[in-house]
C-alpha cells in the first residue's frame, strides 16, 4: 500500500474543490516554473528552478529530462536523490483527486536511480537507491533498492541479488 494521507470532501468531487486544498497562486507559480523547466535543456538551471522556486529536494548530478511533468499542486513533496536520471516525459504525482476524497503522499526517489521515459510515479511511493524503472512503467508501489521493475501494473523483473548475479555472469564470459 502506498503511503498517502486521505482527506474526505463533501459535495462535489475533490478536484472541483481544488482551491480549498491548495492556494491558487501556489498552483499558478508551480505551473509556470514546471512548464519552463519542462522545455529547459540546461539541467543545472532546471534543478536550480526546482530547488529554489518549488522547494523540491534534488540531488547533485541528477538529470531530469525534457518534458518531465512534476506535480503542480504539491511539488515540495517530491525528493530526488543524487546522480539519478528521470526519463523523458515522465510524470511524478504527489496528489490524487478522487470523487469523495483526495490523497497526498511524498514521492522519494533514491540515489543513482534510473527512471525510463514515459513512466508515471504515483503519490506515496519510495524508489530505493540504485533501482531501475523501465520505460512506460506505472509505479504504484515501492520499488526495492537495486531492483529492476517494469510494466503496467509494475512488477519486479529482477531483484538486486538477481541483477548482481546476472552482471557477474556477464563479466565471467
């Protein structure tokens, strides 16, 4: 189960009540910063914008590719470790707006993580150090450190131990 906090709403669906949950001007600022960052080819500037305007935690030498869509409502709930790669057109969400409730959860991406293009990371997920997420994966649960995961729904393809065994066999050949 993902680590999210649930908030119930009365009346219309939770997205219709969005500005009761997050200030309009925060969303507007986040939207502008994220859209500029999505098209910025300079990684250092992009990381600086995330850290200084959105209060995201972004580690040194982390590379966020073009068109990555960070959570517009709660970007401060996203943490990316050092020397990680977030692939082209990935979406990272820290919120879910549903009919009778909305949910918030931190997204923690470890050090030296590789996330393939066009992946979606849902709120309340932790991706362990050294993990690899294949392209097009829906990350709906925690990813163990050092493992290789993929698919929709996501599943573990290789554990850390299996990955190490595979790499050792390749070096012996």
